[in-house]
C-alpha cells in the first residue's frame, strides 16, 4: 500500500515536471512580463516613494513635580528621574491620538494640500483621516518606550512632523495637568485666604483683650490669686493687731499709724486684685478659647500654605514629560515601496497562478479525451 502511494506521488511530481518543461516558454514569458510590469508599476511614476522618520522616547514616571522634588519621603514612582512603565506608556499613546495634537499637525502642515485631498469632495475629512492613519503611527515597544513613526514623500517633512508631534505631546500633557493644578490652586488659595482672615479676626479680638489686661489667663490667674491670698491674709493679720495696739498705745503712736497704713494698702490691693480677677472671670474663657482656636488654625494655615506652594509649583512647572532616546532625522533612503519585495511577490504569485491554470487545462483535456 505504501509502495503504491510512493509510486503515485512520484508519478504526480514527474507529471508536474513534464508540464513545466512542456510549458516552459509560456511560463518564462509570463514570468518575465510579470517581472517587468512589477518593476515598472512599482517605480516612482506609479507609486510615490515615501521616507520614514521616527522618534523614540520613554515616558516619565512622575506626574507631580512638587511631590517628586519638595517631599522628603518619595516612592520610586515619584522619582523625577525614573522612567515610566506600561501605565504611563498607555497614557502617552492616548494623548498622542488626541484630537488637539492631530488638528495641530493638520493645520501646521496644511495636510489637505500636502496629501492633495480635494476639500470639495464628498468626504474630505474621512479621506484625510485615512491618510493620517496610514502615514502617522504610534506604537509601544517591548521595552515600554513609545515610538512615533511618520511616512512622507518629503524626508524633511517626515522628520519635522515626528519631532513636532513629540513636542506637542509635552505641551498637551502640561496643558491638561496645569488646568487641573490651576483649578486646585484657586480652591486652596481661597481656603488659605479665608483662614488667614479668620485668624486676623481672632488676633484682633485677642488684642482687645490684651488692651483690657487679659494677657495670659493661666499665669495671670495663678499670680493674681496668690497675690490676693497674700493681701487678704495680711489684711486679716493687721486688722487683728490694730485693736491690741490701740488698747496699749496712744492714737499718735507710730506703730498704730503704720498698722492703719498697711491695712489701707491691703484693702486697696485687694480691691485692685478683685477687679482684675473679675476681669479674668469675664474674659478669661474667651481668651483661652481664642488662643486654642488660633493654635489649631495656625497648624491648618501651615498645611494650606504648604499645599498652596506645591500646587503653585505644579501649576507653573514646565518640565518635559518624556526622555527622548532618538529624535527624528531626515531619512536618506526611502522605505516605501519595497520594489524587490513587490517584484518577488508578483513573480511568484503569477508563476503559481499560471501553473494552476496549466494543471487545470491539462486535466480538462484528459477528461475530454476519456469522454
């Protein structure tokens, strides 16, 4: 059985070889004509040659400059010098495909005229988009970098478009981030100003209390109460001593006069201290409350000021968002069309098609002969 199969395969291969020999002239002629036609129709006269330029860059890992620079504890992802990973590369690709970048390139290079698209045709924008997608491509490499590739009939234009797209990428991302940072900055600035105004009102109130004599409730109350106790004790002692002195001494005696003077002084001091203690009782609570609120608000103001400074850095930053590995340069050789490949595919394709037609023709003859 296997022997019969081998004989059949041998006979079929032999018959194909015989057919090739028998039809060699037509096959050679067809092959030569195909080669000449492919060479001719792949020439610049029929297919416009195009040159390719490309930009390769790595996205940056960090989005917030203030976090990368101003914070003491930074993770690796916030390092301003770190390369981005898959997530950042995908973000870059999304921005590269944005309408703003595409419209910027279309307007700058007048692509309707450059691609010779008639604006009066039925769907001019669709035709332009197809040309744009055919000639401008964005891809992510296996190393997580991003490649911008541009094909154009003019090698310098291809390089310029690729470099301009890379530049517009920075401008676009900066614009997006700056817009958000500016809005956040406005919110924080408003909160910061409100907090400063509230602090000023409390400080003015404290100033009024200080003018009344309420400086430090805790220390003043301790000191004045001690002084009040001493004065009260002194008054009691002197008041108790005066009747004894008056009993044994005359009214003009120096001891009696001094005792009466000390009693008057103690009474005056007690009265003065009482008025101060009454003042503390009236405004002391407000003073303590205002001081505690001011302490808390100073902490909040400090945090708001820190946040405000960070957002101001982010709103005004102009750092690049990418690390360029290769800039686009003017290509010296065209990359499209690949004439040898067109020639090879055309010749092989036509040769195989001719062979199939010949086999079909021979089989048809055999069938007709048997009939």
